[in-house]
C-alpha cells in the first residue's frame, strides 16, 4: 500500500501530475474526538496527552506504541503478536475513554481490539470471524457506539457496531443478504444519523443511513438506477451533506442530501453531458464550500458553491486553457484557503484564496523552475506547516504565515538528502511528524517552529532501520 508521501516523492521537481489520488494512510492516531473512519495523520490535540501509533523497535515487530511527546514517554504498549511477528495495529479511533483499532495477534486473525493505554488494558474485543479475519475498517464514533464494517465469515462484509464489550459487538444489518458483502464505507455523522455507502446486491453501491437499528438502516436514494453511484467526499455544510456521485446520466458530479430521497439532488452538472467533473477535496471555509473540479473547458480548477446551481462557480482559471492547475490538499487556515496548484509556469507550488479571483494568488515559488509539490498542510501555533522541496535541500519541513517572506524552511533535517516529513500531528505544545535524517531511519520528530527546536524525538529502532510506518 502506498502512502501519500510516496506519491509526492515522485512528483517533486518532475513533470506535472494529473488526477485524483484516493489514498489510505496507515498512520498515527489521535486519541480524541469522533470522526469518520479513524485518524489518518496529524491533527489538533483533542483528547489525552499522548498518541498511539504503529512502531517497530527492531525486535518485536510492528506493534502498538504510544507517545506523550517525550523520549521517555514513547513506549510500546503491548506486543500483540508475540515475538518477531507483526500485529500491524491501524485505524485508531477513540470512544468512551478507550481507543479502538484493528490488529492481528497471529492466532485469531485481523480483528477488533481496544486499549486504555496499558498492557493489561489492551485486549481483543471480539473474534468476529472465528478461524479467519473479520478485517474491520471505517471505525466511526456515533451515538455512544463504534460503527464499522466487518466480515464474520457468514454474511460477508457488513455494518457492525460495538459498545466495547464482546456481547455488545453485533452486526447492525445484513444489507446484502446471505454471503454477499455490502462493503459499507465512508461513514459520516450528520443530523442525527450515520451516512455511508453500501451495496445491497440489487441497486448497486448507493447512499445509506442508519440510526443504529436494523429497521433504521435504510437506503436514502438509488441515485444511479441499475448501476453504482460511486459516492465519496461526504462533507456537512449549511444544513446538508455534500458528496460526489454518478447518476449514470450526467456523470460524476456534486450532490447534496438532507437525508430524504426527495432532498437528495445534484447541485450542478459542472461538466455538461456524460463528462465527469469529479469534485474532490471538498472543504468548508467562511460559509462557502470549496472543491476541485473539471468543467471540460478550463481543465481541473478551483470551484466554490453556496449550495445552489447558480452559486456553483469556478473561482479562477489558474492555468489558463484546457490543461488545468489541479488544485489539491485544500486546507482552511487563518481565514484563507491554502492549496497546491500548477499555473503552467511555476510548477506545483503553494497558493491561497479568499474566494475571489483577484484574491487567488501564489504564496511563494519555493522551487523556481521546478515543482516544490507542497503537501501535508497542518496548522500549528499561528503558522501552516508542510513538506516541500526547494530544488536545493530536497523535500524538507517548511512553514508559512501566508506571506512570501514568511514562507520559509524550518530545518534541513537530512543535509544532502531528503527527510520527507509526513503525518503531522499537533499536541502538548509541539508539532510532531515522521522524518528520516539519513542516519536514524524514519522516526518521530518534533518542532516548536524553530530550527534549533526541531529535533529527533526517539530512535525507536536503533540505527538506520525505520521505527515508524507512514
């Protein structure tokens, strides 16, 4: 499985890259908040003052670790798959003071686990698929329970929930009856219900919702009659849930729902006819919904909507003509929207917008004559941090205050090479991330925003081996 960073490594300084990357990041985890499908990287500190992650000390394999931001407080929680085996804990999601995740103990397969941060308090919740792997995913907190998809070996991959006990870990509904799998995905809490995509084996992959009961788990609308709606990008905005879907007539376009069949409608056919505008990176800022889309004329560019057809417009044709600027990694920060884009002249660089054409501008040409390919945007202590390459020191840690002068490299972590900072997360007054300094392998680092304050947290796997997994 490739991570975002691996894709970006091939983009830095190279030819323009087009398209949408749909990625699963196996990363560290925040121990707070609800959310859709577990933590996949950085974020603000919203819970206990430590983070769980998958680590390898070179002896016990890839196992469950945690850190409080100090070297002494970065420790293995439990060797779930004893010896040199790997348990590969992923999809960390908090619920009622505990953190849930998928792990494989080498005996019962990939199943649902939980931890309170202690070795004794780290245990399998239930062997959902005895003799096999239930491979749960999509962990999402909703109404005091954890919802997810799992395969019990009998009814296929279906919708499940747990209250943290074995007895309270149950299938909500067999959406595709029998051995077929409905593969519920993209769980998103909105307006008192949990929305997701699922395939009932009859109408294809469509929009569903649940209140946590079998009777209350229903299809919202068959958007693509006789086909798959291919939904993704669920984002709550202005009293509705927005997403991308294909109705089989007008292609992949922007849709919204109020939770009713009648209220599930296409917002606009951005790429008229059978063409696909494929909106992605849907992001809310200052009462407006922003996204990237292709209209068939100006290429993939930055768009915005107020929820109406008339109010769904292109912000700016950043790369004039049909090629498109391919804006990506849309991130709200300090009243503006920051993103990566290619104007056809300066390569993929850092941009920002206030929602107007005149206010959509490049922040800095970090790599003159090439592409700095900035990504991983994470707000911390009044600045936006990210990874970028300037053509001299390689892909390193940068930050910006939104001005050209205030867009600077924090530290050249790997002199003569590239440290590739990734998986940013802010907590306990510092910003933490993974990086490789060329001698310690890929490990945890932390920064206070200064060069001197950017240091290796702990060499988990002593020497050049990698102690953390992107």
